[in-house]
């Protein structure tokens, strides 16, 4: 069963020939207080692995930031020892948005590799199913299994109380699809296996 089909609408700026809106990012805490995970919406990262340099970030790398690592849908950013995210956060956000506007100029580090769109979609779907979307299903006595991701379509299988539940179709899959659409350009639909 398909929830939504087709490509997301292009933004009005793109239709008018103007530059697209800047990337939307938000920080999330990690288990390490020195590392923030900046979730990226609407921009496909050019690779996964260490980032050696990027316009906007170069001024902070080495001084206030010790590392930036690209993972599917996010950037793991490490503050220098003694750095405070409360003070560094606004500068880091501005630098990251600038860098995301010029991803063609990024310098990958050793071991960095390009991910294909299917691998990126699968990674982000797995993260959401193992995290916030899956937690909602579990709270209602069910679970969601990722079956696959191909050509912009994510296939899931509902288990437990979620299987056959109309609320699961409306809430879980729309929530999963909406969040995936924000993170992965080219995401088309969520289907049930």
C-alpha cells in the first residue's frame, strides 16, 4: 500500500530561477558532550567520512572544531577541548550552512567514500525506525521493520499492534515519510511489504 507517490514539489525559488533556500540543520546531542550531531535536511552530502575542509568551516577547523565527519543525513562535529557548544553553537551553525551551500568545494579526508542514493535512504530510514519513529510504534505495542530502500521508495513491514492498524498507517508511515523527505532529496514514498 502506498501512502504518497511522486516527487516533492519544487520550491517557488527554484521555479523562478532563483537560488534554492539554504540548507536546514538542527543539532542533536550525542553520548559525547564534545560532539554534536547536526542533522541536515534537503541536501545530499557528497560523501561519508572525515571532512578536511569546506568553505565557511575552514576558519573554525583546527581552532574551535577538531573534527567534522559526514554520515548519511548528518554531520558529527567535535568541539576543541574546553570548547562550549553554548558559545560555539551559533558560529558552527552559520559555518555549516555556508559549507552546505558549497558542497562541491568540500575536501574529503582519508577513508571518505561516496554513498549512493539508495544507501543514504536506507541509512536514514534505519536511523528513524531505530529511533523516534520506532519508539512511537513500540509505545503502542508494535514495531516497524525496514525491508528495503530502492529508487526513492522505502519498504517497511508493520508488526504487533501496528499490523493492520489504521492509526499506524496514518501516524507511523506519514511521520516516517515526512522525516525522510526532509532528510533525503529524491525520497518518493513509503510502502508496506
